[in-house]
């Protein structure tokens, strides 16, 4: 196996161990046809909404990797209620957003390699205007929550990084 991979986004070679799993949009948006998505969704790189009644925030789920100083991060989406969305939106460019208490949400993606993660409760930690928020799974016996609490081997992180997600509209 090669030590580097060519990135589909930037075209540059990156060390394989640095490749992280990224889920492009919340699953409920992928469940819409292209036409419905165009009519009903407001989509940006870090926030989106369906019918302006369901709100989603993009973030990172950090998982400690044994033997590394930097966690593995899964890029995914969480659904928040309207007041929480408004609060996050108001703080998006605020340098002191990291002082905000944890905000409630539920995961809006299924993460591969583990049982369904849709609807699992998370806490959102705003970090800074230059970084995506971090998601922390609440105390649950779900395998992904256990991995986030206990950490994973470098091999397990590589398993996540090697996953290619190709969502399809239903």
C-alpha cells in the first residue's frame, strides 16, 4: 500500500495516515431528489437547512489515536433546533465562541464501520472562527462513542480514512 494518496479535492499527495473520513452533507439532504434539494435546501460549506425548519451544522468528531498527539477526525453533520442554529450563526465569526457552553444536537449521518449513528445525541463545542466545531458523543455504549472515549489504534483510524462515501439520492 502506498504511503501517500492523491487528494480528489486538491490533487496533491498527502500521507495516507492523515486522510480523514468526510461526509459531504447531512443524510436527510441526500435522501431528497436533486430537484427537491434545489427547491427546498439552503446549503453552504458549514451550515444548511431543509425548508428552513431543519438545521444542520458541519463539524468534526475527534477520536484519540494511541501513540499520536493529534486525534483522527471524522467530518460529519449534526442537526440542531432553530434556537441553537441561531446561536451558532450569531457566534460564527466571534473569536470568543470557544467560551460558549456545549450546545445540544443529534448526528445527521451514518458513519461507516459502526452501527447506525443517525440520531445519536452529541454536544457541540464551538472552537474558533477558523475551525469547524467539535462534536462529542454523549455517554452511550455505541461503539463510536466508546472509540471517542477510549481512543483507537492507528490501524483503526486508517480503516476510517480508507472509506469512500458515495451517498445516493433515493
